[in-house]
C-alpha cells in the first residue's frame, strides 16, 4: 500500500518511519502541504495522509480519484480542510484522529496564558530587543492564585489546561454544553455570560462547527470581558473575530491575547513575510500590537507524544480499512 504523507516536518520523519515498522506501508514523506499546485504528487498512491491546512476540496479530490487514490486520511481531529460530502460522492474512504495527547495543546495554552498574565512576552521584548532593563507599570501582575481562569470547552484538552491553572491556585470556572465528570473539584461550571464577565483570562478549547459557532468570540462577547483581561485561543481560528479583538486591544479594554490559530491559516502560517505586511489586514493590525498580542503558527500539537498518537492512529485507520473494509474513525 503506497501512501503519501503531506506536511511532514524534519523532526517528525523518524516517528513516521519507526511507527511504520509494524505496518509496512510504502511511504512518501512530503514536507509540503497539499495544494492545487502539487496535487500530481498523489500519482501512484492509493492513500494520502493529510494535516491541517492541506487542500482537500472537491477539485483536488476529483484528481485524487482519477489518480487511483482510495483512502483520504487526516492526522487531525478537525476535518474542515476536507470536503467530506465530495469524498462520499466520489467513493473515497475517509478517516480522522478522534483525539491525541491532550497535554500537547494544553501545555502551550498554559504557557501562552502565563506569558500574558505575568507580562513575560512584554518584558523579554523590552530587555532582549531594546536592551531596556527598567521596570514600568505594565510589568505589574496579579498572582495566578488571585485570579479566575475561564475555560470554554472542557473536553480532554480543556480539562488538562484547567488542571494546570488549578495547580497554581487559580479559581477555574468552565462552560460547556456537556459537563466533564472528570472535572469535579477542578472546574466550577458557570453560565457563559458569567464566565465572560468574571474571568481574568479566557482559554478557548471548543471545536469549530461551521455555520454554528463561527466568530462566537465577537464584539459582543469581548465587550463583556473584564477590563485588562486576556484571551488565549489554541482551538480554531474561525471561533474568534480578529477585527473585534483588534478593536478591544486598541482601546485597551483587553490587555493581551495569544493565538495559536487564525482564520485562513494557509495565507499566513508556514510562510515568512519579513518586512512585508500580512495578507489579512486584521492579523497585520493585531501583529503590530506585539508583544501584547502573540501569534504562534498552529504549533499546539507539535510534540513527541502528539505526533506519535496522530500518525499511529492514522496508520491503524488504514489498516482497519484494508482488513475489514470499514473504519471506526470514518469521518461522518
């Protein structure tokens, strides 16, 4: 079984190779993401492994089908980069990764949140870039144990993030349509409006559902947040309206924000711009507020354990299809 794997970074290659010893697939490890321009790289392959921001729209899927591809697998939880109805129409078998190490994203969210609350990004920029070692009022911080942290989305990742904040003595409150039984003693569930109004930092960990919660963090949401509070989004860029965030940062209603995800990521992430402006105006404006606004390139899952989990689950998904013709992780 020949499978091409897209977006394989240099640090990930050995994981792909070592894990494949149990499966014996004929692998092509392609460092570039799948685009309209490089779709011919699927020629001769029966399976593809995608990652976030690969282009698996109907145009590319038709070309995959014509090239002999039978299995379209993604090593991600999110599947919004795949035209799933088109896969069904074309008879392409699909598979995704329902979960991976929750510590990966939660550790980043916690690190970003701590960096904001203790003004670490601001201080390091001041001393490291400007060689300015004076102390100013912006550096003054509220201790974590005197803070309230709001977690929106309390599944595996949200709960692990909550544990970190709870361990430092913070009051952790949460909102979710379905309460996590494992959160007892760690998260105190609140109505969404109460969480927004009382949190010193809000950390977003809910899935993006197209047509249902796009820009749930909008002008109205942000206007209700505590003055000088912070927001961290390590979930999906579509959940947050960058224009509304920019206006709140500009007016000093929000003290800072950290984003590991943005809308239309392929236009910005995994590219270098130097002195050129970012192609999306709202993010260019937000970037100008660095270090009050920190943007990382969707790096939450870039850890040893997460990569192992995602790759191995994808290998298993293909193996299950080959053995039974079905897969429990088929994209519905």
